[in-house]
C-alpha cells in the first residue's frame, strides 16, 4: 500500500542515454529526459510498484479505458537550476494537491502526495543534467494519471497508471516574452459550471483545439474563451489564466468552477497584492475590456500559466475588430511580475511566500 511505498530505481545504461538538445532551440515539449517515474493502482493493492525507470513506451491493451472515455488528468510544473548550482521546484505540493482535486472529480484514485513528491525529487535529481541553464529555459515536468483497465463499459477504471515525464523547454509561445495576439471566440465555448472546466483533464484540451486552429489560421496565437451561457464574461486563455490592468486595478475572472485554478495565477495575485496593487477577482465582460481599451484605461493584459509563465497580450480580436493593448508592447507590470517570478523560481531572490522546494 502507498503508506509504505518503496521506490525502486533502474537507471538508463550510460550508452543508452540520449544526446541533449541545444539549449537555445528547445521549443516546448519536443525532447524528453532519460528517466521517468511510474506507479500503478488497482483495487487490491492501491498504489504499488513505484519505480524510476528508463524513459520508454508503455504496452497497453487497445481497450484501455483512457483511449475510449478519456479518464486522463495531468499537471505541469517546472524545475530550475539557480546560479548557485542548486535545483529548485516551484510549489510542487500545490500541483499534486490540485491533481488530487482533479482525481476526485474524474473518479480516479487519490495520490499519496508525500510519496509522489519523494519520487519526483529523486527523478529530477537523477536527470539534473537535463535542467537547462540558459535564460528562459527550464525543465518542464508532466505528472499524468490514466485509467488503464481494458473494458468498454462507461464507469471508473479499476486500474490506473501514474507517471511523470520531463522535458527541457524554452518559451511556450514562439513569441517568447514578446506580446501575443489573442482571438476572442464567441463561436465555441470551453466549459460550463458543473462540468470539468476547473479540472486539468485531457478532454478540456482536446475540445479546445478546433478554436485554436481557427485562431492560428487568422494569425492569432491563442483563444480567449467567454462564459458558455451568455458568451459575455471572460474566462481564460487556451493555456493560461488571464489578467487585465484597468486603471489602478488588476482584474482576473473568479474561480467559479468553469476555469482552471492556476498556480501561477495564484502566485501573481499574491505577488501583486504584496506590492500594494488592488487585485480584484471578479467577473469582467468582454464589453468592459473593449470599452476600457477604447477609453485608454486598459493598460495591460497578460496570461499566466506554468508553461506560459507571464505572457503579455498585445492585441485582442473580438467580432472582427482589433484592439491594440499598450501600443502592442510589453507592459511594465507584466515585465515586473515576470522578472520577480523568475527570480524567485531560480532562487535569485528571497522567497517570502515559501513557494520554492530545494532539491539535492
Ligand atoms: C501548463 O501550463 O503547465 C499547462 O499544462 C498548459 C499546457 C497546455 C501546456
């Protein structure tokens, strides 16, 4: 049982280790480290067979339930190598706790957070040479849980895999930290309250792809979703939460069940409040945003996410009308938040919120 879960370690033979990609051309999620963490769950044994092993394929029955009914949840977090040579992770317990909330909603088993954290730290330490050291590049960590019982009845799987893979990454968007262009859709919706919009489950992302493809074709980086009922209130961007600086206020939509409770979102709220900024978690309509853009009070818009970090928005397109934000440049607050978050994550500055876990 997981209370006394032992983690076996089988290292990749030196001659089978992969060549590391150049750090200045990593892209996002295209390369994977030499090892992964894997453990299994069934009704008889709970979580068992925990191991760190060479990165490699699974062999799964084509009837495995994840392939059919999408019982799949995941997380995204990062490891950093500081100038002091230390390895840091940002709020890993919060990611694992969020995964447990996702598991609850998707009728999947709860993770033993302390044990998984132990395995995660051991995995990051083992593959520490994969953590990029160039500015803006990090090691992205993807914990994932899937239902693997071979069965076609629609019900919770009775068997699961939990695994962690890791990928050295550069910026998520091709724009890097330069402003992105966002397409506001009132044609498609992402989630409704009572559904799974607040859950980090694969289906939310699958359902978003068509709108993102249309946005890309129109020359936009991402989609901004509106609420599914009135198609009026701002929800989130495809891969991040969203913030608006209007006058002296920093406004972000509230967590009401249809948007993801981002850990970067929460960190930005805490940081901005600590700087004396008036942060408001409240509903904001797209009409309020466009009106503020037109009257000049909309100073900045930015997305927040683990992959995206802080991603400034330079243009919104809504109902075929283009709205340029901050003259299309990166705003002061976006820059300050980006720099401060990065400095905390890299161990370069004090960590008053106790967000950092040091490894090794
Ligand atoms: C993350 O920011 O970690 C995410 O999971 C978003 C992902 C779609 C890249």
